[in-house]
C-alpha cells in the first residue's frame, strides 16, 4: 500500500508520525511519500521539501510567502498525481492541505483523508461543506466533532489525540532535567511563545514583559523555554534579556525520542506555564502543568477573527473538559499586566486546573488504544468498505 502524507507544522508532524507507526503495525508493507518533519521522517518518510516552509500562520503573515506557497501546493499535488498513491492523507494546515486535495480531486479519484477536523464549531461553519467537496474521510481529534463532519457529507471517526499516549515524565526524569540544566530546587516557569517565527517574534516581547512583572517578587524563579529545532536560534535571540535567567531547551543534538522526553521532563518540572494558544495546552495538561494561555495576531487578522469566532474560549483543555479552568489573555487582552495577573492567580491556586486537565485526558482517550493506531485502523477500515 502506498500512502502520500502532507503535514505543515510540528503538531501535524507528531500526528503524522503516530499514524505512520500505526499503519506500519497493521500493514508492514506500507510505503510512504510526501511532506513531513523529523518525527515523520523517523518513521520512514523522505520529505520532498522542508516542512518548516509551510509553518506560517495568520492571513497577513502568509502574504509575503503567497507565491512560494502556491508553487509548493502545485508541486505537491502534481507529486500525488504522478505517484498515484492508494490514499492521500493531509494533516491539519488546511490552507495548504485542502488546496492540494482540491487539485488532486480535480484530476483523479484518489481517496483523500484529512487528519484533524476543522474547528467549524468555533468559527466559519461553512468550511465543512467546502471541505466535503475534496475530502472523503476525516480523522477527528475531539469527541464532539464527527457529527459536524458527517452532516456535511464526509465520513468521520473520532480517533483520540496522540498526546494521551505520550509517557508522563517520572520523578527521575524531572531530577535529571534539573541537574542537566543546573536548576537546583528553583521554582520553574515555562514560557512557550509558539513554534512559528511570526508568532514567536510577535509574542516573545509581550511574554518577556509579563514575566518581568510576574517575577518581580520571587527573583529565584527560573524561566525555561522549550522550543522546536528550527526555532532555537530565533527563540534564543528573543529571550536573552528576559528575567529568570532563561534557559532555551535545545533539541537539535538529540534523537527525536530523546528530544521529546526532554520536553516532557521540562513540562513536568515546571510549577506554571505561559503558553501560546494551540496544541501545547494539551501537552501541558498531559503532564499536569497549570497554565495561562496568551495569544494575539497581526492587527488585520485580529479584526477578522473577532468577527468570525463564535466561542468564548479557544483553549482545548477548556473545550474538552467543558470548563473555563485555564485563563486566557487573547487578542486585545494579550497585554503584559493582564498576563501577569493571570499568572499570579494560577500560581496562587494551581490545583484548580488539575481536575479539568484529568477530564480532558480521559475524554481524549487516555488509557485506551493508542490514537495513532486508532487512526490507522480507521483509514484502513474505510478504504476496505
């Protein structure tokens, strides 16, 4: 069986790698082609170009790279048509992925699967109907998503989120992380300003100012900044003058499994986290790390988002647990003083989030079959019906 996969950002790389591992388990003769990051490459994918080229977010941020991305879309779609795989699996990054699927469908009957349902329950519900024209089957991460996709005419399976299958860092892992980074017994605050250059450059100054305010009283607290390999230098440049003598956790010299273990240990070591909005909230919840979520966008994208978003929260822990346990400082509220106040609130009552995080992990499938394997079974079962 030949599978062509397309992922455009680190979270998609993790999803793709878990799916590939599941497909290998169920169908050892499977062969992979496409675009992906280091985790997918570790499962046997020879990426046709660096996945980092696609890690762009925000309407305005995309504009300078528009023609390059358009060429990559055409190039990727042509590669699918040339190789004629049994299935094309696009993973998140809908602005890129669905355009590839549209070109493929226009010239072939190749089966298309999209991994990660669009958040039509939050904004732009019409996306599901448009997506149904080019996608046959959706793999959903959240348990309440299948009805939205099925209503639009697509097959859809809830497969769980791979984060629930990741190990929980042990006390030994935490101790080693502290020793390796000379942290002693100092309190730790994680700072996670994103995995894309644009969002890091936009959020890092705000996060730094918020931490300056928050850490005014306990100067012994250390700031730890985990990041992805292609962003280490960018992040280091942005945080060198932050308070808390920040440590940028560099995964570049480690094998992917050790890099992921180091990241989990960093998360579990922390007393508190300040993070950009995104999948990272689930990674923090998996390690039971209390958090504050903060995010803003380019001013034009912000204006558009305000008109289109339908929910009062964007944090997945809040949505899946049906609580509002995780404070958010979004868009106009993404200001240093407001973020610092939220950090102080969570630091004073960290246990308030633990129940919501536990509910989230249970509802996403912790303790059950590995989501990557469930996703692989769903792909194969639907292909054989």
